[in-house]
């Protein structure tokens, strides 16, 4: 699971963009109190949607690549059921 597209996409979505959206939310909340002027509501809305669409178009394909790579990894994965049944058979043969 390490070094997969899922880890990269999840990191960017949750940690990076969570912080960026929070910083901008704090800026839009505190800027009228700090600077004494009201920001343009239409520009703030356009900024939010541009950032939201840009983030999703950048990092959503990484999740798609991960989903596609699961089908390739499925054939190479360690099959636990076969290994456990093999160990049980070996144990039973010793008895």
C-alpha cells in the first residue's frame, strides 16, 4: 500500500488541501476585522470554486490510477486462504 497513487492522492486531498482550504477560510473570516474593509463576495466565491475544481481535476486521476492498478495487483497478491489451508494440511499430516 505504500508508494501507491492512493497514498499520494489521499495525502494531497486530506492534509494539503485541508490546510489550504482552512487557511483561506480563516483569511476570509478575519480579513474584514483585520483590514476594516469587506472583500468582494463574487471574487471569493469564484476563488473557492476555481480552487475546488482545480484540486479535484489535479488529484482525482490519481485515485483513478489506483483503482485501475488494483486489478493488476490482485493477481500478484499473497493469497492468505491458500497459505492457511496449506499449513493446516501440513499440520494434519504430521498427526
